């Protein structure tokens, strides 16, 4: 599955998204999510941060619907399911975002074939309501025969953490140091 705004967790090695509990939900808002099936260069990521879209995106959710329980992908029509109609946030306020964004809650897509997660870039605008609790920005998992692989990007205590899972309960975490991200400020984040 792809989950924006939460982290699917199971204490067992289940292969079903339905059997997992969503934890570490985002305390904040997310907008303008792009997914690429290749590792973008730093220059391309900077283009995204400045409102220019490098070629080759496989998914883009701008969350412009503002009502309802789904968000449409403007590139390939993948639909995210929102937890409830209260998940819509207010105006983003960032310099390149113009849509309302996803507020408290999470959005999910249960298709495992959307991306090859071995070479990927995910980017989004994110604002944390509380820089201490933060939460998960996005999570992508691909279930394979005999295991799974996954990646996630989260924030807590003003720092970003990227997690790479090579199999059930085998993690590699990479954390920033000295970012000191603040609450109520829009940041462009990317994982590649």
C-alpha cells in the first residue's frame, strides 16, 4: 500500500494492509505529493520545491478536491481513500502551493503495483502542527513472495527520519541532525 499521513504497523508478518494498524499519524497537513519511479537529482527536487514539475512523475495528488472522501491523482487516475471528510486542511500558505491540502487524518491506496520501490522519489509539502510529535509524511510498501520492502519519511522532535525496510522487522533509519523544523511552517520534503 501507499499511505500518506500514517504508518501501517503490525506486530506479525502479515501481508494484508487490512490487518495492520495505522500509527504515527501526521499532526499537521500535507499538500502536492509527487511520486517518481526513479531517483531524481537534487536539481529536479529543487524544481519541485519551486513549483516546476520535472518530467516523468507517475503520480501527483494536489488535494484540490476540498470535500469528499477521495483524492484523485492527476497523472494516472489512482484514487486515494481519505479517512473521513474532516481530513481536508485549510489553505497551505506555502509559496508554490495553491490548493487546500490534506489536513488531519490520512490517505491510502492499496495497490502494490504503483511503484517499484527500489528506485523512487517521493516529495510533498508538509506543515507540522506540533514539531515534537510530527508524524509520518508517507509510507510505501511492496509485498513480495516471502517478505516485503518498504520506505517511509517521518518527522519528530524537529528532525526528519527516512526508514528503509528490507524485510519484516529489518530496518535502516537515516535521521537528519540540526534541521530544527518548526511547527506551523510549510516545508518541501523529498525522499529518494
